[in-house]
């Protein structure tokens, strides 16, 4: 399954006791169509408020319905903020989480002086002028393999925080929209949002590009920038 969703109304992808999750809604929709409870495995969790353009998920079923009937049926009962963009039969041993080789996230920032209204729930509004040259220089220090503890959410229980960041690019559109695209074989919780918040601090002049290697080496979350809001983050692609 390739799923697109607006994460604003949900507590994240994974089922939780404290709210409605995207996993819960999609599982219930599939069960309603095929008459069988399923456990849907996604390529990875997205946090509360985070969106997905192309989340990949998989499930096993004994249903005799055709793939197309399941596809059309599920979309007919899903809410307007979730849609299955594609549904295909996969090899029996395919697992959306285990088989994923990497992910690409994009973070959107609207950088202008006056607060915009339309689309505000899908980007971070930053009124302070941002120096893209400095931000790109800072981003260059993040490429490669590092211990990204300084960009990991406080309280995260993951012991191994070494990750390889394949690329990070900052692109400016004509309407003042910045898109920060980050690709890696694996991410820590809040890693992209914390990286973006730090790059914004560099763009504003609160941090220097040359501070990034020291921040990484220090492995201290408090030394990095604030976490960028969840609503500006999109899971863009999953690679297999």
C-alpha cells in the first residue's frame, strides 16, 4: 500500500491509547472491506501531526477479493485526510518495515515577513530573514555517518544513535517556500525536526555553520536548536 495522509488530526501512525492513530483508521477500513482483522505494518512511524506523501505499508490477508476491489473499497470508507494511492499484491515475505532501505523526508518553511494564512497547517512560518548560504554550509557538516544524539528526542531509549545521512538539500521556491530534503537509511525520533530547527538558528545568525561539528561531537540535545513544528514535515519517499 502507498498511503498519503494529513497527520494533523492523529496521534501519529502507530496505534496508541491516548488518541486515534492512522494505523488504527487504515486497519479498520481494510477490515471493513475484507471482513477480516489485519495488522498493517508501515515502513516506519510518523509522529503526531506529521504528514506523508508516500507512506508504504503491508499486510497479509486470506481475502478472495481482487486487489482492485480492496483498493476501491478501502478508499470508499477512509476519511478525507487519508487515501490509499496504490495497492498491489506483494511477495509473501515482503515486509514494509524490514525491507525498507532508506527514507526521504521533506520539511517546508514559509520565510516571509507577513504571516500567511492559506496552507499554514503545512509549513512552518518563520518571519526572520534566513541566510540560505549559511544554512547550506551548516547542512554540509551533517552528511555522512555520525552519532546524532544531539538531534534525538529527549527521553528516547534507542542506544545506538549512529546514523548515516545520505544527503540534505535546501531549495527555495519563488513564493518564499523553503524545502529542506533529508535522506537517510534510518532516522532517530524527531531527528529531522531537530536538524531543521538548528539550521533555522544558523540562518537567523543565532548559531554559526562551524558550530555544527562541535554540536554533533557534544551529543547534547540542549546544544542544538529547538524542534521544528511537526506540521511542516512530510514523509516523501521510502526506498527498497
